[in-house]
C-alpha cells in the first residue's frame, strides 16, 4: 500500500503507455485503487536509481499486472522491462500469487515464465481493464478508497456544514455538541463518519484567520467527545503538525478530552510536541499540559514529558514543570518523581527552586513502598 491505498502495479511498454496503460490506470483509480505506471510516479524516499524506483513500487504493490504488447524492435517478443518486472513480481513474497498477465497473441514469453495469460488487444483498453477488474475481485484485492463516483455521491451536500455551523459562535462548545448530538441521533454511523470528515476537511483547508475555523474546531472536538472513533488518528496528527495555531489548538483540546476518557489511546509523542510553553502559543500548550497531567495519573511514561520540561534551558518551561508536579501532588503525591523535583530544587531560577523545595517536604513524607507500587501492585 501507499498512503493507505491499495496499489496495482502496471508493467507496460513506453510506446503503449498513452493508448493502453494510462486509460487502464485511470479506470482503476476511479474504482479507488492506486494504479502505478512507474514512469508517471515520483521517486519514493530512498530511491536514487531507475531500478531502485521500480523495486520500491513493486514492494509497495498489492497486485501486479503485465501488459505484454509487441515490441517492434524484436518481432514476436515484448519489451525486456516487462519480462524483468514479471520475474521480480513472481519472486516477490507478497506478489507471486497475484500476477496477472495480458498478452498479445503474437507475443511469445520465455519458457521460464510461461504464465497463464489473457488475450490483449492494445487498441481496446476498456476490454483489458474489465479483465483486470474481474481478476482483482477474484483475488480479493479490493480498493481501500471508495470509487470516485461513489465517494462524490456519498459526500455530504455543501449546505450541510453551513446549516450545522449556523448561529454557533466562538467558544460555544456546548451548543456545537448539542447540535451535533441531535444530528447524529438521526443518522447511521456511515453518515456520521461522512459528516466528521466534512468537518475536518473544512477545518484543515479554511483560512487560518477565518473565525469559522474556530467554530469548525468546536464541532470536531465535539465529534471526538461523542464518538472518538469518528476522528481518525491521522487527522489529529495533521492538526498537531500544522503551522497554524488554530489547528494545533484543536488537536490539543481533542487530546485533552481523550486523556480524561481514554488515556490509554493517547499518543504521548503528539502531546509532547504541543506541551512546549517556551515555543508554543498559550492556547496550545495549556491544554496539552493539562492533558499531560491527566495522563500522568494512569501512565507513568507521561511524567517524562514534564521531567523533560524540567531539564529545559527555558525558565518558562521549568516553571511549568514544577507547577505541574505540584498540581499532581495535590491529587496523588506518590506519582511525582523525587529525582526530578530534587534537580529543580537546585534551579537557578528562585521561583522554581523555592517551589521545588516546598514540594520536596511533602514528597519525603511518603513511604517508599507506597511510591514503588503506585502504578502496579505486582512485580516479577
């Protein structure tokens, strides 16, 4: 697969690319496959030679199709690149049982290949496509994406979002959730997924300084609260990596909500990217720090995000770290790492060191056994 799409490798001669291979590719793409003609594709990461490029796309493919057209330079044969690519596919662990050969009747293939084949007329790409389509279906190699025509038909109408957002202002999160709940209660899950995708698409593509971005964020956050499965993890990652503050704000709020309800599924690396007081906007890092503290109550590894801030060269980060440890101590002092607080007690920043020394006096009252078995009651 490439980018989550089912890949069909089309092996063909350059001379027949325009009249045969590309029409087949386009029809396969319309079905939802990612059909590959190597000469039309970009280089994949780590590929520096034509041979490396072919190998990379074969490795990524889920099925292989050879279009064995006549090679006018060698009568009775097809191009050597097709023979070579058939050989690579037949020896590939994933493709060897998924090789479809279409052959002009005038072409003879080498005896060491001699596959079963279907007749190919290079002037009839539609007929060749139908053979390929049936073969892929028989193998169970199905497209990951829905057909383009079906996707268009299933997409929510443009007015749906306008109706959904109408009258909801900045910060009116409860209204957004109430409206979304009413809409979802009348629709099956498939419709809910399409609405969620439409909200995300609007959010990620709208101008970052448009007020509607914040409204869309409220709806995406509400979607995650109502059913976290409707918001794909890669959407959250895209929001985290976005250069636009409103997108990262939305990601931080979604992660915070999940930290409270489903702490085990929250990716700590995404939270850590946002929990950066010295380099991030307050509206981003504040909910990310809140998520980190919430996660620390059940996931010991989350404490390292705070400890890393305590090692930062930025006084702002270190202040945030000691305040976070202090907040955690109010809930359960057993989880606060003693060594991290001792290090902060020696900090050059007076506000940091004073707060850390005050916290140390509380931590020293906790029996070591209680600290050792805070997260688990069993050992080896």
